[in-house]
C-alpha cells in the first residue's frame, strides 16, 4: 500500500468507530503520552501519532512499530480532555494496517491465526475447551444438556486453557457451586469472545467471532452472563450489543458483591495483609471500583492496604490489548515491564497477597514476581481464589 | 519468471486423530507448514524477479476441499493462479504420486518449482527429489533463500551445524524449501474470506496407478509403557526402587 491508500483505509476504518471524529479536536496537550505505561519508550505517543496523521506521515508511525507499544490500558483515553477514542479507534486502526501489510509481530500473528482457526489463541483443540471441568469434584453443567440456566458462565480462552488461569476458573465455578447458583457453561461450543482481536485491529475476525458467539448464545435460555475475564466482560457489555446481543453481563467481582450477604455467613477468618489491583477493564474502563474492595474487606481477619496508584490511576499489568503476545517485541523498547513495577509497588505497601480481578493479571504478575525476586514474599490471587479460600 | 509452488495438506495434530485398523482418520486437515514456506519463498522470488506464481494444491479425493482455504490464503498473499490436483489413488507409494504430478507439470513451462522439504505425515520428505527425477530437472533441498543474480538463480542452502552454502542453479529447477527468508505473511480474516470468494481454483484429476505388492495390514499406536508409582517414606521408597532396579537387571 502506498501512503495515500494507507490513509484512505485508515480513515475509512476510523469512520466506523463512534466519536472517532474527535481526533480532529486533539489539543496536542500530551496528557496521553505522559499517562502511557510505554510513553517514555514509544517513538510515537498517541499525541505524536495524531500529529503524524495530520502531516500524512502514517508510514513513519507504522515503520516505527509504535502501534504495538500499547497495552490498551485506557489511561490515555480516560484522561484525554478531548475524549478521543485513542484505545478503541486511533491505535487499533493503525494496527489493522500492519495486519493488512502482513507483518505484525510474530507471536501476535500466531495468536490471531490460531484464534481464527481454533477459536482460541493457544493452538489448542476446541474440543478440549471444557477439559477443566474434569479437574473439579462437582458437576459443571453444560448448556447443551441443561438448555436453560440463570447464569451462563464464560471461562473464555485463558480461563479454559491457560494452566494457571484454569485454577481461577475452577475456583470461581466452585464458589458458584457452593452458593447454589443455577449456572451452566457452553463447554466446547464456546469460542474466543474476541476483545483482544478487536484491540489488535483484527476487526474482521472480531466480527466473525461475535456473529458465531451470538448464534450460540441464542440457542439457549439464560438470564445473564457472568465472566471472570475482564476483556470478555468488556466486549460482551460494550461491543456485542452493537450486533444485537442484549443480555445482562456481569463481571465476577459484581457477582460476588451481589452475593456478599450470603458469602459473609460462609466466610472463615484469613490471616493476610492484602492489596487490590484495579485491572484496567474492570476499573478504569468499566467503573467497578467498590465491589471488589467490599468483598475483600468483608473477609474477617484480612488487613486491607491500598497501593499508591489505585482506581482510575492504577498501573496496567501489561497484558491487555494483545500485550500478552507482544512481550518480546516490547522488550526491544523497554527494559522493565509494567507488571514488575506493579508488584514492587504491592510489596512496598507491605502486602502478602496481591488480589486481582482480570484473568491476564495473574500470569503477568506471577512472571514479574520471578523477575523481581519477590517470589515467596508476595502471592498473586484472583479475587475468586481468595473468596474460595475464605469459604472452604 | 514462471514459478510454481506445491501445497499439500496434512492432518492437523492439534486435533485428535482416530486410528482404525486399516485407516487413519484425522479430524481436520491443515496446510503442510514447509509447503506454506515454499509458497512464501515463491512469492518472494516473484517480488525479486517478476513473473507469476501458480500454486498447485495436492489432495486426495476425500480431502479435496481441505486445500481450498490454504489456496485462498496464497491468493490473498499474491499468488496468481490456483490449481487443485486431485489424486485418485489407492496406493501410498510416493514415487507414483510424484510421477503423476510430473506428468501434469512437465509441459507447463515453469522455471522454478518450489516444494516444502518435508511433511509431518511423510518422514522421507522426498517429493521434491522424486519430482526432479521424474522430470529430469536439477533439485536442491534445504533452501532458505533464493535470489536472482545476472539472470540466474542463486540459492542459499542450509547445510546443518549452522553452516550455509550458496549455489548457482540453472533453470528450470526444483527447490526444496526449509523455511522462507521472512516469516509467513499474515493475512487478516476479512482478507482471507474475500479471497475465498474471489479466488478461482482450477481442478485437475491425476491418476495414480495402483501398485501391487504392498498392502496395509494394520495401523496402530505402540503399546503404552506400564507406569507404577512408588509410594512411601524416603527409606521405603529407596528400598522399593532398588528392588525394581534389580528386577530389570539394572543393579
């Protein structure tokens, strides 16, 4: 593609995202770059990207690789005084051009191709998606057998396949089981919800996943969806309605909070000092700040401490927006991962346990513990693992 | 330059494979990875030297549609013509397959024919060499890069042990590719779907004669070794372990 074609393709895509016209109102204030976890290393911060787009230097942005230096943490979009959809439009539309040119970072390319072929980024068999259910001592009902349930539980790809994240899936499923919730899963009929494909600019694949998933949802009767995957929650809540899907969607922190009275009667004492990490797509993007804190604080014996960067200002784990597939690419630009910075912060406030609520956080932070030498001093747990520990 | 790349499909090992007495039944097929690299290198050569790339999908009658998506992928990346060679065969003798393909290819006027050097379901990886023998053309395998210098092909070949060799190769020739000189080009989902709609695939039937003398008796997995878990405290365990090692004559 020459520069003219690139600009045409880019602005055509931009026009499909609501409020993307706002890029014309960019003040060049630099709040975005100053807020970005990679701002210090990026050759093109969002401010510079818009400046370069205005100067028709789109090819220079793409050649620099800056479009991949984004964890989609939403801090820039949240703080932008002109409310430009940087995370949802400006950057993914640039990424789409890289995909069309055929040269995205290799690990990411593999994850996207696997998602297209197998419905998950791990190159795992779609027919093994429900294999985690064989590792629990209670029955996890399948929608294909049950046909209707109050809650449709979506484990999503990490929760279904990633060895560490499956523990979180099992923990949350057990909490639901112990609460007597009427829930079921799609099992092997489930496929990637696709938020990371959208944020990576693979819009065609995202649309295909949405269409197929909605078709599967329509086969069954349920009242709402509950998921512990923050990105699945975000896409189901914000993107799927654009394709006509209108069921209530809850993040598991909201669901746990909703059941807090019942849980309080079941809680046993735990003896930890804990801190809570506001995951980007739970907190900043979707405004869920109090519910997880209320749940944690209700567990007797726990001492709750806050980190310095919390709520809207929380630091990203680095896994979102395809970041989990871009580690080696980003390492060319930056030597310390945001997750390493974050676990140091958690340790500095004296926490024994870093509690999270996004499924990507746990592997990202556990890797960071190994790198920073904090393994043994600090433990990372999803909120559902903490709750299960308290009610067992 | 008139270029051809051979593209085979192989069982997708991500999915399970059913092994029956006289048949191996894969759940799904996928493009052979080495052949994907052969297609990529063919497209790279086209970028360097100009010309056209034909991709020849090779399938059996029962896997005929499994090559459509890989062919469309090649089209989306810039291949010019797509051909599907459907083998009617009962025999699995690869030489006969090569002979059939050679018969089809011989009068097409290709300057270079690319194949992957191996496939996961064919240890020998001999298609390139056998095609060359049948067509009386030079063959070079282990290819990792192809250039055109002063009108002739200069091929980089992997020799093993980290060594590389450079060879001048006269055309027409057959090149066996290990890996293309750049990573496989990414094709976004929407572009692939568009290619699947637009791409025109010509079909040819290739008769492969049945060879007598070799019949499949059975397919089977090797028996799984018996595993015994030793339990007990360390001293007990050590004693049990010594006994076991004596039993198998290690001690």
